[in-house]
């Protein structure tokens, strides 16, 4: 194994696995560390955790366990991957996990670069932009679990860290000599500016000797060159299971809300989930599964997603975690019922939601298939319910026609 990656959520892991695979790595994604502690053979192994919003101590523990398994499997470099919108709170978990991993590998310094220019995430003067607006003006300010209300990532990360957080500005990134010098002088953590793919490729080259790097998935674009791998390696041929499809959405992100609306307008069968009814027992996963069975040829969409004011009302009644977990639990139970009734192709919207669904389905490994939209591939998963095709989408990813497009792609 050349590269060992730890991702703090499942859709992020898949997004990273896709970029590594396109860059020339053979990649296997695993859900958590297997009980045996032994990881599969590949140029890169991505361990998908669900550690973004769990208590910080727990996130550190899980990340360290993954890192130890990756190092035991021969990883020469560790990559801690988080969201390109730096999803976290003042307590963590990005900073504490990064510092614990630094300690584990004996690194004096590491970088933090969530930029993903093709998805509109750029960093300039340490400030994260989402498209044309600062992170703090983007819909991320209303995220149900990790509202991002400060765009200055140096400040955000410093609040989470014991060690000093500094900035590597764009003009340094754009000068190979200055970048090498800046990284070799670095102590602690540094947010690195990047506004274009070329910046990430230059950064990838410059971090060749770092034991630990941290960032968004796009940082992986420049890593294959460090291990002598070839992007022309081509895609593994995968054998997709025949069968029915279903779409489960638990993301309240702006892109997912648009995708739901587009799918609804196409005349597809859609069923909204209302948290009050779920809690009252008036809406059950069994009923939703029956709706799916009766839906006809077009894949049904079941969604809990709602606009920010409706989410806030649910959170006021049930708590932030309480509302989120109840919905995740509902989607997870529904996924199991659907898998038992012969659904073999699942599109899931939302990072946490995907994590809950994947855990319930008992996913062990995922191999990367064709890309649906930037950052979201189809994956072929080995699960407790046999082989399933899974498209697990981070809430904000994908074009408006994502749902119809994804299901239309598999033969
Ligand atoms: P994203 O990828 O957009 O961040 P996630 O699935 O990670 O999506 O997070 C969305 C969270 O919001 C989940 O915990 C989900 O259960 C929760 N959620 C979904 N719908 C609602 C709702 N109507 N009210 C409150 N919380 C909701």
C-alpha cells in the first residue's frame, strides 16, 4: 500500500476513492477497520469512518485505530480527508484528529487544504469560498449538524487545535521553491491557499515527504506522481447487479433540495417523510417500503429533506442530534427492508444519511465505478445483503438531474 486514507464520512471516502482511482491508484474503500484489523491489498486503501459529528474523543480513537491498521498494512503516507466545506464545530473534529494523527506518526507539521476548485471550493488568504460567496454566506451556515459561520479557516482550525495554525498563501503555493521552503520550515498546522487544480497538483508534489497530510478529496489529484503511478491505468470492469433502484434522501443541503424538486417534477413517485409522524408512529419504514414496492417502473424517492426553517422547527422539538438520528434510523431501516425485497441499486443523498444506510446494509468493501457527477461515483459494494450498487452522494454534490441521471447510467 502506498497511501492510507481516513475519511470522516462515507460519501467523502467515496469521493476521495474516485479521485485516487482517476489519478492512477488501485483503490479499495473499506467501511471502518475490519474486526481482523487486516486491510485489503491496493495502492490506496480508504477507510470510511462516520466520525465527523461524533464526540471528539471517540473520533480521535476511531481515527487512530484506522491509522494504525493502515500503517500496519504498509502505508507510506497517511491522508486525513474531510469535507471541502470544512464541516466541523469549534470542538472539532478536524483539529483534534489531525493533531492526534500527527502525534502517532511523529509529524512536526501538516497541511490542511479542503479546496476543491471544480466544485467551487477555493481558498484565498485562508478564506474558504463556496462558488462566489464566502463559506459563512453559503447555505453551509444553516447546516443541521455543522453550521459554518466563519470563512477564515485559520481562525476556525485554530479554535480546534492546541498547536499553532498558520497560512501558506497563494503566492507561495505558486512558487515551487518557496512552497518547498515553507513546508520544510513549518511547525504545527497550515491552511494552504488553492484556487485552481494546478495549485493542488503543485501542493501534492510538495508534500511528498510529509508522513501525514489533511485536506479535501481534490488534494489527492497530485499524489499519484509521488508514487510513480500512471493515470492511464484505466478503470476496473465491474459486474453490476440487475434489479430495482430506490433513492433515499436525508440531506437538507441546497443541491439535494433542488434535485428532489427536479425528480418530483419529472413525475417520479416521491414520498416525503415527516419527523412528527415518524415519532408518533404514523409513518413507518414498512409503509415507505410498501410505497416503493407499488411505485412501478420509475425508481421511487423517499426523502426527509426540508428547508432550513422546517429543519430548525424539528431540531427545536427533538434536539439537533435527536432529529438527525431519528431520520437516519428511519432511512437505515427502510434500506434494509428494500434490500430484502430485491432492491439492488441505491442512490442515497447526504453524508450522515449514507453512513447510516451503509452501516445498516452491512457494507464491507466498495469498488469504484463510473462517475455520475463530480465527486460521486457508482460503487459496487459487498454487503450483508449480497452485491449492491450504491451511489452515495454528499448533500451538496451533483447537478439538478442527479437522481434520474444516476439510475439511467447502469445497464
Ligand atoms: P449533508 O451531506 O447534506 O450534510 P447529512 O445526511 O450528512 O447531509 O446530514 C443531514 C442531517 O439532517 C442528517 O442527520 C439527517 O437525518 C438530518 N435531517 C434530514 N431531514 C431533516 C429534517 N427534516 N429535520 C431535521 N433534521 C433532518
